[in-house]
C-alpha cells in the first residue's frame, strides 16, 4: 500500500491539489481496506506465478510433486526363479520363510511411505523388463524409456507372466499375489529379466516414477529337479555333487563302479583318492576335482556311528577309529588314544592303511555307539588280552552279530534311498502334472475365446 501511495504521490506532483472535504474523512478507512485487498490479490498472483516457474524450471525439479513420488520393491526376489513356480520375495525377517513381494509408494525426498492421498491407493501393474535395463548414469529414465524396455511374449506364445499382475495399494503398500513366468530368460540378450512396477491410474496429472528389481535368471522348471544340494547328505545320489551332471559322463563312470551315493563317493575319497580320480578320468580338470571334493566334504554326517579296527597281522599294538565314510578320527598305539590332528605324517599314513585294511576285513571291525575314550581303550585292551580260543570264539560271535546288525542297517539304508528316490520321482511327476493342468486350462480358455469369436461372426451374418 505504501508503494502505491508513493506512486500516487508522484503522479500528483505538479498538479493542483484539491481541498479535502472534511465531511468525507470518515470514508478514509474504507478506502484503505480496498487498497489493501488489491495489494493482497496482487501478492497472491505473484507467488502463484513464482511457484509455477519453480515447478517448470528443471533446476528446481525437486519441488515438483510429480517427480518426488516413486514406487519401490521393498524386498528382493527369492532366487532361483523357475518357470511355473510362484515368484516369491526374500523374507523380511531373518529366519522366516520367503514371503510375497512387497511394493511401496515412497516420497523420494524423505524416503517415507506415502500413506494418504489418492496416490496411496493407486493400482500398480507388474511387468517384465529386459535384464540389462540400467537407466542413465544416475539410474534415471523417462516414462517412454521404461515402456520400451518391457518384454513381451514371443510371437504365438502365451503371456510371459501368468497370474495376478496387478497390485492395489493400501496406505501406500501392496503385495504381489500368485504370479509366475511361463518362459525362461535364455532367449534374452543378457539371459536375464527384471521385474518392473508402474502405476496404471492417472491421478490429477501426478507423475510417479516406476520401480525395477535387480536382474535375475529364470530357469526352466525341469532344472529344479536336477539342482545341487548344499550341503549334500550321505544318501543323496552322487550327481547332486558339483561338476557331476545327471546321466552325463562322470555320473555314468561312477555308476559303473557302484559309486551311486555321496556316501560311496566319500568312502572312496578317503580310502583311495587316486582311484577315484582315475574313475572320473582326464575330463575332470584339477579345478573341477577341487570343487567336487570340497562340496562332498561339506556333507552332513547324520550317521554318527564310529568303528574300531585292530590289525591282527601287525606286531605293534595299534588300532584305528574311523567314521562311517572311512575318515580317520583316532589312532590307538600302545593303548594311547591319539586324535588325528596330533598324529605325525607317518602315523597318518599308518592310520590310513589300517582303514583300507578295515574295509577289506569288515567282519573284524568293532562297532562303537559313541566316540568315548574309555570305551575305545577297553575294547582295544579286550582284544589284546583275550588271546585264548574261548575269548576268540566270543569275539568272533560278537563280530558276527555286529556284521548282521550292519547288514540290517545297510538294508534299511537302501530302503530309505529307494523311498527317497520314489519321493523325488513323485515330486517330479507332480511338477509335470501341474504344468500340464495349467497348459490344459490355457488351451480351454483359448478354445472358449475362439468359440465366442465364431458365435459373434455367426450372429453378425444373421
């Protein structure tokens, strides 16, 4: 108002001043109020124009609401991903099972979830992106660039994603439902996919930045049946070890030598490593051998039995204690119970030779329930001190009982192995059945769709 009065004062300079009508002085406050209202309206217009300029100015883009909101995948994908299998997210709390993939709408400036406003209940579409979509150097992209990176199904093929590809946000968050891939990613240039998320609704011109996951490989569901076990178990088939593929050369060579399980592999590894390498042949390089052996050594020895063997040929009072795969645990010499890590190199060789002899004379092995020092020493002393015929007869009888027990255990092991193979076969059949059921459902849907088209064409002709 002061500025305006000064301007009016300037315009009145050089002009004859009219006398003030004292009777109209009471109207002065009304005049002042009108002038103040005019100035307020002018100020509001200036501020509005300034805000519009700031929003459209690229250098101050952070003030533009359309560029401050973005979608985000809260948790990573649970890998590996197979065709036909539900796409899951990593557990958000350590120790929990994998969970649904969570999508959230966040404020890019604060990092907080947007829990109110029309944007917080937007509809989000999950799409497949090419694996090498990285955006610019700051990982930014335009709406058009994002759209161009969406992967469509191959010509004549069913949609790349099957299931519910839409998520309705509630207070800014939502969970992806039943969703799976129908094709693997091997035909992509990068052999990888990404999942993307974009808002379907247009909300008062508000622009919301899309989200994308890290790239990942989608494998054919049949590969799941042949995956390696980490760690393997004793009864796992030998092709569960790294570098040994099912029904391929290494697997066939091992099978010909009756090395069918991880346990068989470990027994020969501890007894005669050169022979095991010779069986595998020159096709297994030193690096591959190292990887396979390292994987086998991680096997969980759920069979805790240990065995004692004392050679009757040796003049020295020595014996060896070893586990179910022939790994030396203790050496007994002159009634001294020595752990493997305290043996000299020569003693380790002696212990190893005793184990080899033990497998050749399995009927002479004494089975021990627990690795206890006193139990092993007493068994060793009993063997040394009872040399007469009656004691030997009793010992042989005990050995025979142990042999029969081991035979029964071996029979049970084979039975369990057969049951496990049957379970794996049933699992494979179930996977294939689900795949065929899904395929049949899709074919029926296609037939129904074509039938509707034909009915419409027939109706049109009538």
